[in-house]
C-alpha cells in the first residue's frame, strides 16, 4: 500500500526512520537533495538497506546504479547495472512507483509483498526518496528498504 502522505512516526523501525532523517537533513529547505549531498561515510550502518536508481531520459528509463545487500539477499540476485525494462517482472511491480517519484518529486512509503522476487511470500517496506542535481528534475531515486525475512516473521509471531 503506497502512502504518499506519511510522517516519520509512520515508519516501522529505526532503520527507515534514520534513512528518512538523513534525506531530510540533506534536503534542508530545498525541494529535494542531490546525489552529491549523500556521503556514504555518514550512513555506513544503513548502506545495506539503501538502493540508488538512475533516472534517465526524463524518467522513461531507470538504471539500477547500486542495490543494497539486503535487497540482493531478498531477491537472490544482484541487479546492479541492469535497467528496469530488462527485468519485466520487477518492472511490472515497481515502474508505477518510480514514475510517481519522478512526477511528484516527493517521498512515499510503501508496504507490500515482495511480488517482484522468487520470495513473494515475504513482506517489505520501501521508502522512496527523490534526488535532483538541479533542484527541480528528479535524476536519481534513493530507496530505503526493509525486508521481513522468515526468521523475523516467526519471531514477531511468537511475540504476539
């Protein structure tokens, strides 16, 4: 379910809240930050949960620039360097969300099943964050990703 009007308190864990705080700090008073504002040294503990997607040709094509290790683990494949349109199953599930970020130029929060992976039984959270090198046009998407792996699901079930 895509949540287009969320607050930091709606995010389910410290990882996603920390990624969102970092994006807000980078952004400051601007509409959105740029990739140049992002310093991996500032967020070392969060890097495994972050993916960066290049927006090409005004949003008609998306290239997986960097896929975090948590996403690689969830998908059982590293798609870094691939274009979204080279991954039809993934494209069907995610392109509309990518297009929304480019058009709206503001974040969204999503919770869904991992339909675009062989692990479609898993739940995931995605925090979509636009980046812009000119302050107006989105040229990169930053995602904070959090997956509920089966062991975590069992732990949460037993806590109930």
